[in-house]
């Protein structure tokens, strides 16, 4: 499991290499500490289930910029 599937807090956690199950679909996971399979994670940390920054499960808080919109175009000229 890549650290990009984990939040910054959980990225440093190490679990035993004992198979586990996804909390949502009961599919298999590589470690018991992994609570979500990649399919069910959907932009959330696979360990604590919190939204990952920039993931589809992100609850927001940031701003989005739409490139190429407006009268000036992509580069402002």
C-alpha cells in the first residue's frame, strides 16, 4: 500500500503484515490496520478514513481555480 493512500498522520504507522478486511465491502486488505480497500477509499485515508487533501473524498476548505475561464484566457493575455 502506497503512502499516498494514507494521511500524513497514518503514513508513518506500521502494522503487522496480517491480512484484514475492508470496513465497507468486506473485501480483503493487505494489513489488518488498513480499514478501506482501494476501491472503497475513494479519496480517503485507508487507515483512519479521513479525507485526503485533493482526494475525491476531500470535504473542501480550499479554493478551486478554473483555468482558462474569463475574458483573459489561460495566461491572462
